[in-house]
């Protein structure tokens, strides 16, 4: 194996000599090409399909070394071609290209071929040792010795030489870290760290001083801008379409990854999509994001962030901008051209580096990219010219373009050919069909190697990669010292503000949420201690008291005040109740009817709904007294949790209560203490009712006037003697009373009558008759209060077991789940930012942390660059010191 490098160098010298010979007799070569090409194809076909020795060797090779056998076949084909006798440079370069393509196919199609190739080549060399082996690698003395069991033993040196040259050409073309001036690994490390710093400063924002340069890609829509970026990445991933599809800047960050499986993938940080290994999906996502820009806006300056990880890309940060247009289309808004210019003008300002893409077949004087760069960079100090489609012009004109003196750029021009071959079919192209980088490299090598005009020019995408890496590192390094001072100033200001406003209190969205939940849970615990059986019973009893009053009003107290002759009504007066006989069926039926109404009004659902409503109101009160009052998301979450837990037990609780009060529908046993308690309670209840009636009557009297109200009441009472009251306005106007005044008079008459009845019943309750439960028919108010109290007490027992206890147990756990483990980091962040004060606190704290991190990284990069410069000595001066 140690002979391969020497043989490769010897072969390279032979190639150079033959190139010189070829340049002296170009006319003869063109004539010989027509003869050699058919022979070349015939020889390749004969040796690949019909060579017995090659087949024997291929069969003997292990399966793991199948790719190596293919490479050996390529070497053998090259040797047989030499038998033709033509050593022209063109033919030899085609054979090297052919071998390189097979190496690419074998490498991409069968991983791990290099180690197997070394083992196989050692075995071949051991078996092919012969005195006739030539060290020159180009002799024809053994051209006929292909037969026998050794399988070309006399051709080991030519085969090794060609393989070494092919492998050397193939492995060196697409290495993004190849550098002539200083160590490539150090350059990539520094560039990567500075790109990280740039992202940090981008997050900090708010200051033009806190910026590191990026490479901004501009060009017209037909200049091949997208093809250049795809050639750098090695995949087609940018939006394509007949209409303008790039409507937003694309911040493209290339990251040279060192994953063991060599996986290539894209990531959209803002979308949280994870790894996307299908670059077709990356292309579709970019297309959707661009087409989402509304037609009224046409072009947006909101960038799309895309990170691409691959072992085949350099560490770069590029911003792809919408392409310049000359005239808006009929289906495009008239302001599109101006809008594109505004967006591009924003990004091409200093300190960004401009990558101006122009097409070789377009006059440089008409290049939109160069024209835009000259406006903001008239001296060409931060502009790199990239000329695409170099194969569309002759080599002399291409040389003039790349050495352009009319539009000089201090960073120079780079010529590329980024078109991808339309078809990549064939046995040795299948392995690279998903990566266009190798195909483009072969296309560029094949073209530029044939034209000596480009020997003193920078050409090829590999050269472009190296230039971009070097320029990005230099420009970023030149901005490090000013950026460090700006970061220090911003950090001092942020630290002072954080100390003054928040006393250096550390707060994160997670800690704020946890603290808010704990505070709410403590308040909830206090509420559970205060809202027990007694509170529930009082709540339910107050509701049943109102039901009892309504039943008493309907059964005992109400009397019509708008009928012509009240004496025709069969209802007996309430004043007769206290003098009833013990066997008076009328009043007995009255009480039994009212009791039935009370027990059958649906106490189960009534009490359950009442408790659920009360719990909901208490939760609202707790929210208003805690941090959650400023958070709609938390408020909705708590309400949903409350409704979910209580709703789950609603039917079972209401059914249990309803079943337990069934005995009271048939018989109610009363103890003396219960009667005494209810007698006092009913007296207070009627007293409160009387107070409200008198209050409303006085309010009407104050509004209408005492004298006027008495007249209206007398008028209404006079109509009861036989003249009906109707709504004829002429009849009422003759007495000077409007319809509204008549309605108020009726209301006052009703309240006055109700107050008289309440006074009568209050006196009855206080009488000796109502002291005993045996007189329950004479004291319906007391008896119904006893029944209501028994219903409330029974309902509370089962509601506490079926509803309240379950809610008190499950709600804190549900709260922890809904506002804890079930929330994503983004939801927690959104929750904290609902409160403006918390959002400002977190933003300032985050800004301070980012500035501290950025400052540490800047200082680390400065030290790292200085150490790298010291290790390399004079060969590499410090970029930072030099800047």
C-alpha cells in the first residue's frame, strides 16, 4: 500500500506530460477521438462483461469486498484500454473520471468499502508479485499477460496507480474542510462557535451593535441562485415553481455534523418539526411557508429559519433572499419589485457579506446583484461575486468575467457550474443520485480541467465552499472585539435594571407556574375547611325557604284583587285558619297539598345543582384572589377541571338524594325540639318577608306620591263593586290615571294586602296555639319549615359523601395534571407571558442570561483563535489581532 502514493504521483506527471503533448497537436487529437471513442466503449464492454479473468477474480472475492472488486475491474479496464496505443490526455482523463464514478458509486452504495479495499488490495499484491512487474505504471510490456490463475499479476502497478489516482481525486474534491493556509478543523471549529454566538445575539436583539455578519445571497430569479445553495448543501431543497415562490428570506444554517451513520437532515427550529431526513419534505415545507404570505403583502421580511446537518457541508450561515425582478407580471402586484428591493436592501447592509450571484451569459453591466451590492458596498470590500453557467460561454470570455476589472471585488469572483445532469442512470450512478454534490463536482472537473484559461481563476463549488468559510470566519472575527464591548455595555445595563426592578430574584416560567399552582392549592385547602356540611346545609335550607314561601303564597296567602266580585270565589279566608275545627277537611287538604309540592319538587337535582353552582362560584373567587386572575388559560383550565369532576358525579349524587327523601313524601315525624326550632325560624322568615313587602310599598309610595297612590288604590277598589277594570285608555284618562299608574296601584294594593296577611300569620305563630306540633294544620308555616329542614339535612349527608368529598380529593390532583405534567414547555412559556409583569421579568432575565453566555463564548473564541494562531506560527496570523 505504501507504493500507491508514489505511483499516483508518477501517473500525475505522465498526465501532465500528455496534456502538453495534447495541447501541441490539438488538431490531431480531435481526429483521433472519433477513432478512439468506439474502441474505448468496445473495450470497456468487452472487459466488463466478457473478461474471464475478471469474472474469476470477482467470484473469488468475498461478498464484503464486492465494491473493491468493482474498483479492480475499473483498473483492469483502464489497462486494456492502454493496449489501443492512444495516450492522449482526453482519453486518459475520461478513464480517470470513469474510475472515480465507480468509486463514488461503490462508496455510497456499500458503506465501509475503504477498510475492505485495503485488505483485498494487500491480498492481491501478495498474489501478484512477479519479476516482470513494472514500477513505472505506464509500460506495455505485460499487456498480454491476462491469462492464467493470477488474474493479471503483471498489471498490479498500473492498477494500483490508477486506483490511487482515482481515489485521490474522488476524496479530495468535496471536502469542505480542505484549506491551504491553516488547519481546516480549527477553522471549522472557530466558524461554528462564531455562528453559535451570532444566533445568541440574534435572540438578544434590540441593538444593531449586537450583531455578527452573515452571508446574504442575492441575485435575479434566473441567475441560478437556488442552484448554488443546493450545490453547497448537496440536495435539492429550495422551493421551485413557475411563479415567484421565494417570498420570505430563508436563514440557512449549515452545520457539519459528525454522526456515525452520516445522516443528513433538516430542522425548522420555529416549527418544532424535529429531524426531516427527506429533503423533498423540506422543500414542500419551505414552499408552504412561502406561499402562506398573503397576496396583499407579496413579500415578507419575516425570515424562515432552517438548519441543515450533514457531514458534507461546511459550517456556514447563509440568508437566501427573494430574487430581483425587472418587471412585475400580470398576475403579480405592481409594488412587487419595490417590495423585493426593500427586503433585500434591509439584509445587505453592513456588516453582512454579500454573495452576488450572476449568470455568465448575462452582461455583468446588467447584473441586478452587482448593481445592488455597489449601492451599499461601492468599494467591493464585502462582496463575493459568483458567476454561474460558466459552460454557456467560451473559456476566454469566462476568464475575462472571473478576472473582471470593470467591476472589481476585493474578495474576487468564483465561477461555478451548478446544473445537475438530467439523468443519473447507470450502475455506478445509483449510489449518488440522492446527493447532487458529487454529480456537480464531476461536471465542473470535467469542464474546467479541459480549459487552461481557468488555471489562474477560482472555480468550482469546492473552492466556493472554502472561500465562504474563510470569508465568514474573517468577517466574524473582525466583528468580535466590537461585539464584545457592545455585549459588555448591554450586560451592565441589563444587570443594573434586573437588580433595581426585581432585586435579582430568579424567575422562570416553570417556577412561576409551580408557585402559582401551590398558592392556589393552599387557598383551595383553606376553602375546604370553611365549606363543609354546615355551610352546605345553610345554602340548601335558604333555597328551600324560598320554595316554602312560594308554596305558602300559592296555597294560603294569595287573593285576587282584580275580579269583579271576590265573594264568588270558593277560596276561604286565611283569617279563618286559626278557628278551624280539628276535622276541617279543607284546611287539612291544604297542608297535605303544600307538603306534597315541597317533597316532590325534585330536591335531588335542586340540591346537587345548587352545590355545584356554589363550588363553581367559590372557584371563581379563589381565582380572583390568586395569580391566576391574570391568566385566561389557567382560568379556563380550572373551570374545565371543576366541571369535569362534578359533572362526573352529578347523576349519581342527585339520584342518591332523591331516593333517600322518599319516606318524607308519605309521612313526616316531628320531634318537639324540631318544632320549636322551626317555629322560631319560620317567624324570622315571615318577619323578613314582611320587611321586604313594606319596603317595596314605601318605595312605590315615594315614587308615585302618597296622595296620588291613595286615589289610585281607591279607584281600583271601587271597580270591585261591579264595574270591571279594563284597559280602555279613555276610561282611565277620565279619572286622570294612566295605564302605568294603574299598574303601580295594583302592585301597591297587592303589597299592602300581603303585609296584612304576614302580620296576621306572625301573630298566629307567636300564639299559644302554634307551640305544639299537634296544631300543625293551624300553623302550616312551621310544619313546612320542619319538612324543609329534614329534606336539607338528608340531602347534605349524601351530597357530602357522593359529591363534595370526591371533589375535594380529586381536584388538587387534576390541577397538578392539567397545569403540570400535561403542559408542554411552549404552553408553560405562553402561560407565564399572559401576565405582562411576569413576561417583562422573564424577558429581562433571559436577556441577561443570553448576554452572559454570549460574552463567555466570545471570550472563549478569542482565546481559541489566539492559541490557534500561536500554534501555527507565522503561517497564520491572528484574525482578531489583525482585525
